[in-house]
C-alpha cells in the first residue's frame, strides 16, 4: 500500500515537472506584421526583412529599419517573452528620429523565428552576438542595444561574452532565473501561505534539473547577476517601482553586481512601463546614455 502510494506520488510529481517545463520552455507565438502607420510616418525609410542562421542552425528573422538620414550607428531592440518584433516597433521610433538604423529581431521560439525552446538567455545570448556580427557587416559603425524584460536579461548575458556593444539599456530584467520563476509561480496559484512558500521552492529547482536531463537545457547557467559582474559594457538599468511582474529589487541587485552599470528607478511605472510613465525623461536618459558612449 505504502509502496503504491509512493510510486503514484512520484509519477504525479514527474508529470508536474513535465507540465511546468512545457509551459515555461514554450510560448504562444504571435505573427509580426509591419504597422502601416509607421510605414507611412517613415515612408522614406528602408524596411527590410532579414534572416540569419544561429550557431545551431536555427533560422532567426528580423526587420532592419534604416532612416533616410543616417548617423552610421545601429540599435538592436529585443522584445520580452511571448512577444515578437512587432512589440518592439514603438521603441524603434525613438532611435530612427535620431538617425540610428534599428534591428528588430524575433527571439528564437518567438514570432517567425525558428527554435523549439525558450532558454532565457542560455542560447539567446549567442543569437544576439550573431545579429551583432551581421550588423557590423552592414556598415554599422557603433552598436547599441535596448532589451525589454527577458530581452534585457538576454542582453546582459550577451554583454558578458565580449565588447560587441558600446552601451546597452535593460528595462525590467530579472537577475536570477530561479528567483523570478518562484515569484511567478506564487503569482499563478492562490494557495494557503505555507503551500505558497513550499511549492515554488520544490517545483522550480526540480524543474530546472528535469529540463537538463529531459531536454539537455541547463538553465542553471542562466544568471544575469553573474554575467553583469563579468562585463565592462556600460549598462543602463531601468525598472518601474510598481513592477508587478519582476520586482525592482532584481535591477537593484544587478546594479550592485555590475561595476559599469547605472540604475534608474521609475516611480509609478509598471513592468516595462518606463517609457509610458516618463516619456521625456526616458528619451533623455536612453539617448543620452548612447550618446555618452
């Protein structure tokens, strides 16, 4: 009897790990479409669709926007989880108006890019460097980048691999994958306080181990807080004080770990909501950060 219950409990636990992994390693894709209003606004700009192959052969798609009056420099804009390059277009206007060419890629397993799994930077950081190499081949003198949410965490990890970017901006990034995963699990389930404390601490670490053995994805290596301590790339961290998705202490921890980072905490801003909450200050800080470097 006891043995049977134990086996059943083990089977249920493994099933829970599989379900959690499927939920976190896959996202619902959205198909990007170039917004007509922006095409009309930038009618003299060049809107091109470009694709490259990642180091593991996965096809990666993007839009490359080049204004008529170019300053010779380029900005890569990375979207968050469950989004696509269409969600990044609003930020492109910020840079196009200043003469920057703008690359808007779909992250792997998002939009029209290939790839089966979202790996939270484990593979995506190399994809970012592949795009950086592509931009240098297309006459970009200086490279900059802006990442939102997951895109910000991926950028920080990519910056630790080399000096490809003169400066980057990361808004609402997570510092530690297990910590943000446990936070999101607590948000998902309305359970008694004791279970709310115990369940994430059991589910998340075991799911990370399960993903390693089941799919060969070692998410233990996803540590933006470790990456930022190894990079010399200047990083502007932006985080809303009202962020309900990724608490602002993640950026505080990153700022303490990064010797070349600056932190701007934005009152009344939700998750990736700094531009909406303080548009003039956002423009001043972000454009000034790139101009400074």
